[in-house]
């Protein structure tokens, strides 16, 4: 199955994409894509988290938040 990420894997490609978007006024990242599908994708991304939170009970939301906080703050960092 192909990866779904649209980010370039190579730093040179990423840099090229950033410069192209910044300097080319006619550049359209959605060129060649179905506009209806693009809009549906944006819509689903905007409402996904809110819809999921509405389905969870307060105990489930609390447990999820605690798990996220533990993952975020429990990471061991090494001094540079």
C-alpha cells in the first residue's frame, strides 16, 4: 500500500517545493486533482476530531488526554 503522506522524503525535494510555492504565482498544488475530492478531504479533516470527541464519554476523553500527556512529557531527552 502506498504511503499517504505528500511530503517529499528528500530535503532537496522539500526545499525545491518550498521555493516553488513561494516564488511561482501560478503554482497550484491541487492541479490535476478532482476539486470535489479535495473539498471532501478538507471537510473530513476539519470535523474529524470534533466528531470523535463528541462520541466519547468524559471518562474516555480524560483517559485519552492522560495517555497523550504521558506520551508527550514522558519522553527522555538527551542533553546536547
